[in-house]
C-alpha cells in the first residue's frame, strides 16, 4: 500500500506540473488523489481542507506577511541606494568593483529584506545599467546579481528559515537566524572570489577611490538601515520579543525610515500593501497545500519508508548527506523552495538526526541547497526576475551562470562537511 501511495503521489504531482497546473494546486490535488487510496472521496476532500487550515494555524507563520511587507517597503523606500553607495565606498579602486558592490549590497539588502526577489530587483535595477555603460559583460552582471541575491535567504531575518522551523517541529527560530550568518557570508565571499576570476579575464575597469571621510559619510547614511538587523536579531536572541513580534517591529521601523529618507509617500502605501498581500497569499497557499501533502505522506508512512531506504544504503553520515544534497539539488530544479522545505524536511530530518546531525545545521544545508534551485531553469523564480531586470533572455544568462552554480555547490559542500561554520555562533549565544 505504501508503494502504491508513493507512486500515485509522485506521478500525479509530476503530471499536474507537466500540464501547467500551478504548484500549490498540484500539491493539493496530488494529496487528495493519494488519500483516495485508503479513504472515500468526501472524507478525503474534507481532510485535505482541514489539514490546509490547520497548517496555517501557527503564530510563527504570522511573521511571514510582516517580513514581506517590510521588504516591499524597503524596496520602495530608497534603502537599496544607500547600501549600494556604502558598498561602492568599501570596494574602492578594485578592478571590476561593481561586481563586488553587487554581492555586498545583495547580502546586506537581502538580509534586511529577507527576500531574494526583492534583492535581485532592487540591486539589479540600480547597478545593471551602470555596469553596461562601463563595459561589463551583460551576462556576467546578471549572473552575479542572480546568485548573490539568494544570500539574503540564509542571512537572517529570513522567511524560509521560519518555514523550516515549522516543518521541523519547532527548531528554534533564534538559533536558525544566528546560524545563518557565517554560512551566508561565506557563500558571498565564494561568489566574490568567482567574480574576481572573470574580472581578471575581461580586464574590467577600476572603481573610484573613496576617501576615509567619504566611506564614513556613506556608512553613516546606510547605518539606520543596517540598524534594523541589530534590532531584529538582537531582540530575538536576547529574548525581548519573538520572531513574529520582531517582524511587526521591522514593518514599523522600515516605514518610519522610508518616510525619514523622504523617498516614500502616503500615496505609495496602497500599492505596497497590495503587492505584499499578493506575495503573502501565494506563499501561504503554498504553505497550506504543502502541509496537507506532508500530512498525507505521514499518514501513509511514506517518510518512514524513504528513511529506511536511505539508512539501508549506508550508515555513514557524510554519504547520507551527499545523497540527500543530490536529491535536493534535483528537487530544487523543479519545485519552489517553500513546498520543498515543508515536504522534504519531515522526510530527511529524522534520517540525519538519527545519525547525529544537528537540526539547525541541517536546516542551513537544506536552505542553501534549495537556493541554488532558485537560480536554475525551468522553475527558478530568481532567475526569471534577474533576466527581466537585465533585459536579456534566459538562454544567454545560463552560460555565465554555470561557474557561479559550481561555486555555490562547492560552498554547499563546505557548509555540509563543516558543522562548526554553522553552529559556532548559536553555541556562542547559548541557543
């Protein structure tokens, strides 16, 4: 019965996706069809609906709409410009400095906004034309912008880390947030090193020399935006407020900051609220249907079957982690990050924890792995946004992206095999 359920679940989901049914609907319908194996039609439909509602009944999930709104406010409020100016002053006269600026600004903006989509749009929209004017290869600029924007999903605050906490059964959000810093910065450095190779190859122009005074002034201008990171993460780690309360504080702070910068007007708010509502609705529908599929899989003992199959292959933790990483890299090509986390966390987490892997470490591995999928066709949402911003075709963007894919995979291997990189900060703070 288990194997029949697995077959129906996989085939129905792949078929629905193949004929163009949206991911959320594909998840819900595939769950319903799988449940029909053992339950009548009306109770199956009722159960799926109940599971969707129950899946959204979580206080922690309330952080997602607030962080989405905060990110949208920052995208419109002039914060990206100030971060880019500070990053430019930091890179000084380095050849090809705009590529380094892109990575640094994407890390900072993505971390503050918690959104790869916001980072790729905001940073790419500002730097893309300037790179083109200064003779940077268009594909190279797009590749750096697309891959670096995903670092904000690892560096907190991050909505997807909240989703992982929910899927894992309650891994500390504070621990996940703190754990994301060093791996996120490490991936950013790996991308900058990769960019350096192409800077030398293309003999790209030098940046402008910045005096200490100019660096100081631009840092002061960007400091209020960076302060949000200290307020949100510091408050969570210190136990002053929860992640959900921190997300509401982030909205109030970014709104006040955008009005202070005089780049946001009251008349802009309806459009910001509408865009945020659309994004939130898509994310939460994915969460609801993913939770229903996760429940169906659990009721049919599918995770246990997969866990037993994996553990039968090897009891070496590194072998199992490599297998899981390969599976997730494949999944990330075809599935959005949110449903992938909600569906595969209950399957893989018991396997790795049985072999001694820390759930916080595995969460960072999983998110970093699926970040690569956001940059790959045919489903990569960040890839599509990045090529739109760069005004080029996906076909032309894929070739310059390949070295950066390889760099991210190498970074993933290091993060996977070096638990201390992820767990040092949470242990330092006693999380």
